[in-house]
C-alpha cells in the first residue's frame, strides 16, 4: 500500500522531502497521509495531544456517544516489559546484561532499525521524527514501531 501511494505521488510529479531509499522516512510520510503503518505516533506535549483529541469536536453538535481520549504512555515501563519478555530464558530467568542491552536498544538505538527492511515481531521506541519531518517536530512527536503479530502471542 505504501509503495503504491508513493508511486502515485511520483506519477503526479509530487517531490518527496526525503530520498526514496529511506525506509523509515517512507513509513513516517505514509503515516501522516493515512497509509496504514506499524508506526504509532505520540506527542511529548499534553497540549498537542489535547488539540488532536478534541480537533473537530463542536459543542453545538455533540452527540452523547461522542467521546475522546488522551493516552499517556510510560515508554520506560514499556521498554522494561518488552526487554523482560524477550530476554527471558527457558527457565524463566532474565539475564541482567541482556535485559539492559535490550532496554537500551529499545529506548535509544534507531539508526540501523530499517537498514535491511521492516523488521517483524519487534517493538521499538523512536524518540524523534526524521529531520525533514517538520510537522512531527512541531508537534513534539515520537513514534513506537510495533510490528508484533498479536495473533500468535499467548
């Protein structure tokens, strides 16, 4: 779907703000134009989150079933659960060094994530958008890359 979207943009001579071989950029760009993506975007700002939660809500045409929500996510806690889950051995024990390495990889290492493709079955925090992505930078945005297959989880 993403490839088709970007191909159609080229057909109408729309120039992309990134190089075509940048996989992460393709995901970010598509995500903000409605293309399904394994990126979930968040904002560090409660004000930006409030704007997006209430954008389009008008007091004169509110239905009692209309609801909105703002979710607050503790990425350090998510990193801890993820790291504990994937570093647990067959005996149920967690190796402290492997846990720390995975926790740091989840929180801080981004550069080589999409080097080979779009890795399946991982969670990964991306603390800031790409430099060309001014829209997300203004929104104080960040991403969670979620390519887990929830159909096979226990």
